[in-house]
């Protein structure tokens, strides 16, 4: 896991998406932790897709970006809860509450995240 903190926020031309991380810094089947606007977000690459999911487990309050990535899910390393990266819904106990997910897009060589609904 790599951690980056946004010191300043670059937005795309629409102003909706915020530049999160260079695409080449997101490992295959891995995650990078970023903080945008005070929100910890895991930028995840799985099966060639890029996801952005809240980087705090809803059960144990630990970083999801430190867990395993498998079949479109991310695992909490502490108790083994899994979350669907597309929906944020837990797919395995002990977590029962979903975590927020964020829309992503690739522009140039960077990953952008829409942090507002």
C-alpha cells in the first residue's frame, strides 16, 4: 500500500472530478491510499478496472487499502470483511454496513475521483 495526501486539488474541466493519483502508481490488484478534502479514499486496480472506495472499514475503522483485492472485492485485513468495490456493500461478515464508493475516470495519465454526489 502506498499513501498519498492531496495537498492541493486539481480538478478536471468540469470541476466535478479531482485528480487523485497518477495511474501508473496504482498497482495491478492493489490499492493506493489518498486523502482528498479530508476523506481517506482507496484507489484500487482490479482486473484492469479502477475503483475508488472509502478507505475505512465500516466495522473495524482500519484502512481497507491494506487488505487483499480479489474478484471485485477488497478485504479488511483485521477481521476479513469484504466489500464490493463497485457498490461498497459488504459481501462478508463481520461488517454489515456499506462504505461509500466514488466515481472515477482516467484522463491523460491520472486517476480522477468525483468526491461529491
